[in-house]
């Protein structure tokens, strides 16, 4: 089972990251809307807040497409409400190609965002000891380390950038369109290899590096979830305070 603990940790970290991300975005939009009373101004403020992450997200799509010799079209970093009521912060038009290149282009923001978060969280914010303390359930060490974060050089800047990038690095629904067929093809090939008797070789040769990869991604998701978790309670309190003062609330 230890050979697959990286995948388990990945799933365990992805769920709280998605939950905290959506909750945090909802609280931020509610605060902006209560303060401005204007949906269009709220949209602009929200997009400006996450602009560094949106820039890296769309730039990574563009650069990956160019590296894979896939034609690109229009590029936009201007926010726009799309028909399903959701807010699109930016886009890059990319031609359809094979499922492998489509999957890599869709995965580009996760790769670029993960690299940035790894650098910022480990070398600028020193969050790795906090992550290790949290995984070991050493909460006293976690809270002690958390209290020392504001004293780090340029802490507000790097914390903000880590938050903005981690909040926008996950591939969108359109980015994931090619993942399902690619996963199906991969599973089919693995099944054929296992049927041919290569299952033991795959477990010995491929499982260890794949597990290291899953652990690395899980660490990135965990650090991102921790950053979101630090912010969600203060923003919820600000939302409640503004609701009490103004008498307005946004569900």
C-alpha cells in the first residue's frame, strides 16, 4: 500500500483545496459586492486580485501550445461572464489536435503554477516545515511556525502571489476535455501490458517514480490548501462584519 500512498495523499489534499478555493472565492466576491453594490465593479476588482495567477495560467497555455507546435488564436486577460453564469478571467484560443498535446496544453497551468508555488512556498515562505508538522499532527509546532511567518522578508508579497497563483492554477473544465480519453487509452495500454505479464515489472519500475510524482503534487496541493485555509476564516469574519454594518448579505 505504501507504493500508492502518494496518490492517496493527492486525493486527500485536492478535496480540501477545491472546497477552500470555492469558499474563499465566494467570500471575496461577497465582500466586494457588499462594498461596491455593483456587479461590474466587483468583477473588475476580483479579476485584478487574481491577475498574477490568471497571467501565469494563460501564459502557460500559450507557451505549451507553441512548444508543441499547436496554432494559437486570440489571447485575452479581460474578465467576462459566460452563459452558465460563471466568471471567465481570461482565455487563449488553441487549435484542437491529438489527445496527448491537448492534455499537455490543458495541464500547463498546473505545471507552471506548481513550479511557482514550490519556489515561493519552500524558499520564500518556508512553508514546508509547517506542512510536515500538519501531516504529523504536531499542531503546537504548526501554530508556532505560523506565528513567525509575518517576520519573513517580503512576506506580504510572496504570500499574496502564492495565494493568487494557487487559486488559479487548477485546469478549467475546457482544459480537462482531453484528459478522459487520454486516461482511457492509458488504462487500456496498462491492461494490455499486465495481460502480457508485465505487471510485476511495472510495479517495480514505474510505481516508485509515479508515487514520488503524486507525493510532490500532493505537497503542492497541501501547501495551496494551507494558504487558503489561513485566509478563509478572516474573510468570513469580514463578510459577517460588513453584513452587520450594512444590513446587506450575499449568499
